[in-house]
């Protein structure tokens, strides 16, 4: 079972403020959901997160749930933090702003309703995590959750406590006891395991941690092999060299297939590098440059340009100007400027860059050829067709010697050259 979905989403639901005096506010809800969203994305579990915090009504929440769940194809991950309320027939309700503890069927989200909506999702794997709370105190602000027959077919259900126990918000902690410990576990991983662990491995480790701390024991149920869903294990020993190689592999694919599709993979690898390397490490700066360029390819060229300038300055400070890393970032920056401000803004930057690359890297280095190719494209777009033609002919001669006949880069060069020739009348 994969941990990198084709279209996977997390729906993060929570209520932090309540109008009923018997339901104390839970300020930890918002920060907890935000951190979960960042972590799920960084781990590569999901491609997008929908945060539904402090929704004003059940219908409004329902519309948000429907829109988010319909996007999930491979994995749907639903996470709730808030007060859990128990109805007359012992059914579970998820607290909302105007929930009434004595009558949870008014103004609360019925878990059965959520369960039915999750069942309707086309996602192959469904993970539901409930960190439910209720009023009362035990060692801290008490969270009560009574969970009965909650399981959804084909789903992994994880709850913060047994049906007859309370969960806790401990004094001085940033998150609820359950969510805080789950965040730390996923962030640090499980020692002694491989590159991936299953969600069931995570459950058993979380159970050990919670039990050892005298906290309520989490519960879980699973059907149809959902317990084998794989999660990247951050405790796995991966050397900086291995991460560097993984980054380069993703970059190679991005250059052939399109940069915008590489954002999630590159961001995940950057976060793993930051787990063990300082922010100014050359590997970190290099990957940041790739991430920003991938974001630019997805439409954020103007936003990426400013941040690329910062990365470039840091790389020059570390290596000097005559190094492949700042030269490559300078190329990325020129493209961002060209796409946001137009070809005429990028051409002067590229006229400075290309001689520097020829001097430092040599004319036949692929980075040099890429920059010349980019310059030719912008010259063509600005009307300097003859100069673009000369540049592309030079680039093609070198690439034909270096690349295989069917290489996508070579085919792209030929296609661009043919286009320019038609416009030049050649």
C-alpha cells in the first residue's frame, strides 16, 4: 500500500471556541491542526490539506467536507480535534461552536454523518483520527470521548482514548496530549525500523508512549489491510549524500517531465535535510533553489524570484560567484524574472550569466547549455529571431554529441530550433 498517492488529501477539522459555558475553549486546536497539515505534507502523505477550523454551522462544515473529500482518490485522511459529546443512545457527536452538551444532536456533527460521508469518498484508503474532548478535569483540562461502533469499511480508525476514559490537555503543553505526542512521533520516527513504517506501527509506538506517561490508551480498528498503510520513517538513517542523490534524481525527472510536479517531492526532501543540516548548508540552499523554481513553474514566478535572490546571495557568500550552485540559482532567477516581468527583463540577466558559465563550467556543460537555450527562447520572444537561431544551432550541435537520440532535452532543442527557423524564413 503506497504512502505517495496520486491524489491524496487531509481534511483537518476542529473547534477551539464554544458558546456554551460547560464546554471550555481549547486553544490548542488551531496550532495542532496547522502543524499536522505541515507535517502530513512534508512526509508526502498528502498533496493538499483542507483546514476546517471553527466552522459556524453544521451545514457550512458539511459543504467544506464534501468539497474536500471529493478530491481524494488514493488517500483520505480525516483528523478531528475538539470536544466529544455523547448522545442519548451513546452515539458520538463532534463538538462545534454552538454545541449543547445536554442535547448534542442540536448544533453538533454526528459521527455517523461523518462516517457516511467518508464511506462515499472514492479514496482507496481512508484514515480517520479522532482526538475528542469533553468537559471535566483529570491531571489537566479533561477531554472526554466515548467511542462505540465507529469503524468505516476499508478505513483505519484511531481514537485518543477508550470509550470510557477521558483524554487530556495537560497544563503548559502546546497541543493536546494525544495530538502532541503523535506529532512528535511522526516528526522523529521510530528507531530501529526501515525507511517506512506502517500506520499500525505508529499506533503501537504511540500506545507505548501514552501508557508509559500514564495517559489514556489510544484505540484503533482497521479493515481491508488499511493497517499496512506506509509512512516515511524519519528515524531511518539517511546520510546527507543519500538525500543529495535523491534530490538530484527528482530534479532529473522534473527537467524531463515538468518542474511543477516535483514540488511535493522536493519539499519533503528539503524538510528531511533540515532535520540534520543547518539552514545555510550548501545542500539545503541547493534544494531550496530547486523548490522555489518548481513553485515558479506552478505559477508563482514573481514570489519565487525574491526568495531565489536571497538563496543566491547566501550561496555566493558560501562559495563565491564562480561556483555551479549560485550560477544555477542565477539561471532560475532569470527565468522567474522573464516569466513575471517579460523577456526584456530577463535577457540582460542571462547576458551576464552565460559568459560566467562558459568561464567556470565550460561551454559544453549542460547548465551552460540550458542557460543559452533559455536566452535563445527569450530573444525569440522579444523579436531577436536571428540571434536566437544562432544560439540554438550551437546548442543543438553540442547536445547531439552528448545526448541519446531520443533524449527529451535534445528533442525539445530540435523543436525550438525548427520553430525559430520557420519564423526567420530559414
